C-alpha cells in the first residue's frame, strides 16, 4: 500500500528537521525519516558536544595564562565533568526523544528507518511506501570518509563520533588529518594532557584556508605540545601496543589511540537516486539556486556541493520552505559563504581565499594585519595570536574574501559577509568608524594595508 502525504523529508539532520517542522507548522502532512538520531550530526557528535569540549580546553588555557598577568595559578585538568556534561546536558545520552516529541507536537510524523527513493515523489521505509504530492527533500548528510590505508580496517580507530563519547582519555593520540575537525579535537585533548600527533598531507594545517592562518595555527599547536607531521601521508597502520602508523617518508608514529579525521563523504550512494534520474555515483548533488535537483525534489545541507556546515543546512532549509510553499524568497547566494574553525585562536573566513580568487582570474589585492598589534590584541596579551586578511577584487574595488583569526575570530565575520555579499566598496570600509579598542578595529587596518603586490607579509 502507498500512503499519500504532502511532503517527505529524507534525512532529519539540522536542515531536514528545520524543513519538516516549518512545513508541518504551515499545515502540510509531513513525514520525516531518519535512521539514526533526529537532529543529525551537529547536536550529538559535532557542533554542540565539540564546542563544549573546546570551551573546557579554553578555560584551562586561560587559567595557565594567569601567571605574570593576574597572579598565580595551578591548573589540574579533569576530563570527567566534560564527559558528563556532554552525556547528560548536550546529548541526553544520545537519545533524541525530546527532538522527536518536539517535531510531532508541531504536526509532523517521524519514522525511524533507512528510507530510499522509489521513483518521483516516492520513498520506501520499513516496507512502507509514502508518496508526496508536494515535495521530497533529501538531507541525508555525510559520514566520516575513511581513507584506503593498508591495515586501517584492523585497528579500532576513532572518528569524531567516538571522540565525543570518550570518558577515559588515552595517554597519546595520533590524528590523521589536519582539517577543522582534527585540529579542534587535537587542541582539546592536548590541553587535557594527552600527547597528540597530527599527520597531514599538505605542507600546513587547515589547508583549505589562507596559508598565513595555517602557519600561525601550526605555531600555536606546537606550543600546546602537539607534534605536526606535514607534507606526508600514512602508508600503513599496525597494532603495536596501541597503534603504529608508517608514513610514506619512512617515519613511524606511535600512539595509544588513532583518530581518523580525513574529511566527510555524502550519504547518497544507496538512497535510490537513479529512480529519479540522478547519478547515484555522484560525489555531491548539484541543486539549482532554489535547491531543486529534480521535479518536486529538493536537496539541502551536506549532500550538496555548498553544504558542509550546520548554518548552510539551515540556510538551504529556508530557501526550500519558501519554494515548496510558493512564497517569494531569495535564491542561494554563496559569494560570502562563512565558516569557522573553533581552535584557539578561532579561524573565521567568508568568501574566497586569495588562491581561489586568483584561480577565478580576479585581479587580487590583499591586506593583512596581525591580531596582536591591534589595540585590543596588544591589551589582550597571551592568546592574542591571529590575523585579519582581506582579499579585494582590485578592478571593482570590493572584497571577495576575508579571514578573521584571533580570539572570537568567528564573531568578526558579520562585517565581512555583509561587505562581500552587498559589494560594499573597500573605500567605504576604509573610512568606517571602528570602535576603540576592539579586535574588529583590525578590519579597517587590514583594508588600509591593501597593496598592489600579490602578498603582503605580516608586520
């Protein structure tokens, strides 16, 4: 039997939950399907628990900075309250009952199971078939991408999911991957006394962002006692009183525990894309500006080429809800796409990096200001590492990208996102009144440092 409904949301992560709740609130008969936890990666294994971990390691770091500035301090890290807070406060011991009840109170129906597309408008789950008269929304998210390293399958490695659940810290931890997830977790565990090593194939950490930011962050991580193996790859993995990773340069790195943080892969391979005319072997789905991928079918969040962050899934959700309900709303605009790596210092960025801008053929000017020599940075003292970098389209006199790295660097992004998206002339930014003494005053200083050359060194 086939049950007719108005809308089906396949994958109830943050974006899917937003779409399903909004459509249900607007009177549609909505089915939300999720095989794991309603809410997805962010509240249970990503954003929320990891930021609790980061808040805890930041408190330790600040305590250790007291001597010489505010008296004396002795800091003794204890992981147990962090683990307890994640389990009891953040995740309800990885139980989504509250989220399910919230969705159902708004008029939606939740089905726990692995859904699969079965033709235009149709989804099967648990032997049942639902047919949507208005919309099918695909939001099946991502899973950790596990590289094909010899011996890896025989080692009990962690991904981010195991890392946030840990109640007893290992003596040592080896992390494969120097991207945002690996770096955030590396600093957390190092500041709680774990000996941490990172293996990264690029020649600097955080390779997707500006190299200047990666260089500064690398220095900070080394000060935290983290060993960086850069420009090398894991060739094989062995169990050896813990784990031993053999690198392609002949080095060996040992640790009690291994964490794999080498990226994410979309969960779209086995969801029946071929039944609606889409390629099941595609790496991502490619929606139009209103997130449509097929007739009466939309895709949101991590399964799309412009996903990768909770805020993008929510952004997509708003576009889809308006489109499904026939409301006028703006199309997707990714010119100022923001992202933040929540290390200490935070690395916030919006729009294009310098390298990306040059690859697009843009005539680039850059300006950089060190965070430590801004008025607030100098006052801040220990923990003031960072920089502000702006990337300008010199022909048009507008910013196309920017990086804000420093204490609460992500909180400075608003001015950059607005400037990039609305194409505010850099001359206007140059002459704004920036409150003194603030970190964001460095925005004006970086803009005033815009030069004609390819690259300005930090000063």
